[in-house]
C-alpha cells in the first residue's frame, strides 16, 4: 500500500474469527463481518472484532417472480462509512506500476546482500545482482563464456536470506509490455563482465544472439517473398509466441546496453540506476542504443549485423555455431543473413525516428 502512495487501505471480509486473526497481524485496517450465520465455525463463540466497520446480520427479501431478489442487511459501527464518489483528479497507480515497485524493492535487497558479499565493491556488487537475476534461466556454458560464471556461494546466500523470491518482469509504460528480467540481466551481465573487451561476446549475449535466431526463423518462415520481409515482420513483434526476437527481447537487449554503459562510465549502485532508467530514460532507449553501440550510423548497424550473421572469421564462426546449436536455430544462407541484417537496420532506424 505504501508503494501505491497510501491511497488505499486494506479491509477484510469474512467470519468473526478470520477478521480477528487477520487484523491482529496488522494486515487489515477495518473488518466487514459476514455475521448473519451463527452456524459458521468462524462466528460461533467469537466476539465482533474490535475494528469492525460493517456487520452483515440478515438478508431482506423484496419483490416477487422474476423481480425477486435478496439484499444483505448490514449495520455499521461508524469506523468507516464507505465511499460514494471518486476524485477524478487523483492519478491512481496501475497494477504494472505496482509490479515494478515490487521488482525495484527486491533489487534493493539483492544489492545489499551483494554489496556485503563483494566487500563493499560497487562494480562487483552490480555484477552479482545480475547473476542472481539470471541464475534460474541463463546458466549454461554459453552464458559462462559471455556473461561470466555464476558465484554459486552468493546465489545460495541470497536465496537463503530472501527466501528464494519470484523475480517479476518489468513493465514498460511506453510499449505496455512486460520485459523479461532474466534476459535483461543476462545481457547486462555480459556488458559488465566483458567491459570494453570481446565486443562480439557482448553482442551475442544480447541483440546479435536474437538476430541470429531471427535469421534462422526468417529462412524457414512461410508466406513471405524474402528473408528481408520475414525478418521485418518478426523482429520486434509484439507477440512473443511468434518471434524469437520479439519487442520484449529487443527492449531487454537495448536496455541492457544502455544501463551497462551508464554503469561502466560512472560506477554506481545498480538498484538506483534501474529506478532512474525506468522512470526517465526508457522513452529514448532506442536512440541511446543507436548512439552507444553504432555511433548513430545506419551503415554500421547493417555491417555489424551482417558480420555477426555471416562472417567466417575464427571466433565469431564458432560462437555463432555454438549459439545456433544451443538454441536449435535453423540454418540460413549468406544472402538471407545479409537481408536480415538490412531489415534489422531499417527497424532500428524506424524506432529511433519514432522517439
């Protein structure tokens, strides 16, 4: 309730025993007692809770035939009189906003544990936070290579102290979709782990890996005249079930690069920066990514995409093969790879221009 700005208060509805127990634990401000049946085991022998606001004591029958209805007969204590109108000027938080607050609060707790485990080293603590957030999903040899091995001792410690909590997705208010946190954390982990070294490892852990998947899907997609058309349809698709490079994936890749660059340029606690980014910078994410990774050059976007998808150089060839084997990506020709890279460039430039 505090995260919602203390707009709401919590009440409880139920038999006397339930209302008493919930209220004694501080989980309800007032009680609405379903007290019209003394046969309830939760009513018989129990007093009214001290915080009762309404008591449902009987049922009144009115009307007849098709118009017959039963209406609850309630009495009130005066502790709460109910509401008859709302203030249209009040900005009510949405459920997705609430979910983001829950996620940010969890990251605060993870960071505190990570900071202590890292001996007060902020940069190391940031990496540990990313490790924890990706640990249940991104933990294979491929991710050890790109994002670094997991600190199992820290993860076990955090699980123990936090009770192995669920990791909620981040809701993006601009596109109104959920962003997969493990994906975001894995790519961000690679950015922080590799730093300015092994750029191709960082890329494959994020946008380039998803582009490889899109190339494979485009090569076998039906109903399109070319791999370009298929890729243009698939990259950034809002339905995650129809694309391995959905808009949610794209945003996770882009945000990871942007947040990672901020942390590398000015080391600071990741929990505070995440709040700042998703409250302020998300609206220009693609422009930031375009500048951060490609210096705002569309030709560089296409050439880097083509390199990742088609190069036979030692290193990228093996890494691409490992990625395709790991995620069972269909094969594609060099020409198809070039078309997919061109589609990626056109989509990114379009998204930048829309900001």
